[in-house]
C-alpha cells in the first residue's frame, strides 16, 4: 500500500496546496479513505479488503483535482 500512498502524495504534490480548494480536496480524500478503512474494519473485512477500501477512498476524486 505504500506505493499507492506515494502515488497519491506525488500526484497531489503537483498542485498548489496553498489554494484552498486543492487542500480541501486532499483533506476530503484522506477523510474518505479513513472512513472507508473504519467501515471495512467494522465489517470485519480482511486486511487486504481493508487496504482496498482505503485506497479506493483515497483515489475516488483524483480526477477532480484538475477542476
């Protein structure tokens, strides 16, 4: 999962994080990822499925950063 986190940070790092809308999108994606992991753990999913849920949450809005 470190590769996915590195990708996310590298991708987001291409944008100006001083722009409030960009920082808001980054923080939103991180919150969605955390909530997805919490839900997966609540549902007693496997570690692999929990990681998939986390990464899915992290990546769910990548296309919106360019908007």
